[in-house]
C-alpha cells in the first residue's frame, strides 16, 4: 500500500456492478444468493481486492471461469 487514494481507471478497475449482475444471471447464477455473492465480490474487485473477490466468488458457489467472465463483463461495460 502506497498510501495513495484508489482511483478507478488508474490504480483499480472501474466496475459496472449492474452489468456484472446481468452477466451472472445470463449464465445461470440468477438466484438471490448468487446475485448477492456477485455484487459483494464485484464491490471487492472495485476496491482493489481482486484475490478476495475471487475467493468470495468461489466460496459463494460460482466457478472460477464464470467469476472471471462476470468480472470481464463488469469491467468492459460503460
């Protein structure tokens, strides 16, 4: 940690949580629990906690490939 503030697009990814939730629902993770896990994990990713976000996805029952697909959709969305 350098003590610098986190700036989306500079030192952390800009994350569109709604786009990630849509992607999760589209690939079969539409249950309330999966949506809650996805939202929490994407918020962690947006704070720069990528490893923690992946662990959240996995412990919430979302496989690794789907987790990265959800993150990719959330980061790519404008």
